[in-house]
């Protein structure tokens, strides 16, 4: 009896309705997964947009810093050229300490590049750089801080060269209290007179200036290369932003 009852129940079951219910459940689950995935993608794109906007702002600032540093290096090159032109067996003696002081100070001016990298370094350290859906951009952003550090290290070496070597030679010939007074407007003149003829007849001084000229030109070249790469990076970030 029981077997007949079960068999009768199975035969009377509306299998079409069961199949429809099954399909509805499966489709519902699938749609739910797709909606969740879509929401995740949208959230990731929103996060990527915010990140790229911050990166663009950061690298536009870095472009301005690079440009300012380049101007200082070019000024140092020009001042170094002026000093070199005064050197020789019959040197061109400056008309005043003030004139020479300004030229020498500009020659010794040496910026040290301090880029803004808060967003970039944070993304690299946290692993969130992967939110930028472009492998080439990720690689460029990872490499940029190292390139900036190369410029900075070169500038530090050159600053030491100027302050320790060139300045060291000038102390043998120039009355620095007088020079310092012209530069700062404070202090007292030296009791000695500067020996410009001795300084500007020095082979060592000439060699140091020629070396400084080369180093500053090299700094300008390095900055110009990074400027170009940074502009290209900003263009690629902007293009990526417009496609999100």
C-alpha cells in the first residue's frame, strides 16, 4: 500500500512546475553572483579613478619641482662659464667683491630634488598599485621613485663637490668675511684683501670649475629626461582616467 501511494504521488507530481522552480533558483543565484561581481568591478573602477586623479596631481607638482631645479642648475652653469672666462695667465679681475660674490654664489647653488611621492609610495607599499588596470602604468610608477633618487644622489655629490672643493680653494685667496658680508648683508669686512689674481690664475680652480660645469650640465640632462618621462606618464594616466 505504501509503495503504491508513493508511486501515485510521484506520478501525480507536476514535474514541469518543479523544473521551472529549479530554473528560477539557478538563474537567481547566477544573477546574484553577476550583480555582486558587477558591483565589485564598479567599486574597483571608482577606487582606480580616485587613485589616478591623486597621481596626476602628484606628478604635476613633481614637474614643477623638476623645472625649478633645472632653472637653478642652468643658472649655475652660466655663472660657472662666467668664472671660467675670467681665468687665465692674465685674468680678468672683477671690479668689486660684490660682483664676484654674486657670481660665485650662483655657481655654487645646487638644489637637491625632493619629489612629492606620498601617493605613489603608499600605493607601492600597500600593494594597491594593482588597482590600476594597466600593467605598463604600474611598471612606470614603480620605477619613477628610483629615477628621482638617481637625480637626488647626483645633486648631493655635486653639492659636496662645490662646497668642499671649490669653496675650499677660494678660501686660500678670497677674504671670506668680506664676501660673506656682500652675500648676507651682515657681518664685518675682512682685514685682508682678496687675491683675485691668484685665484683666477689657479689651474686647480679652473679644473674644478670645468668639472662643475660638466656635472651641472649632466644634472640638466637627467632632469630633462625625467621631465619628458613624467609628462608621458601624466598623459597615460589621463588617458586611463578617461577610459574608466
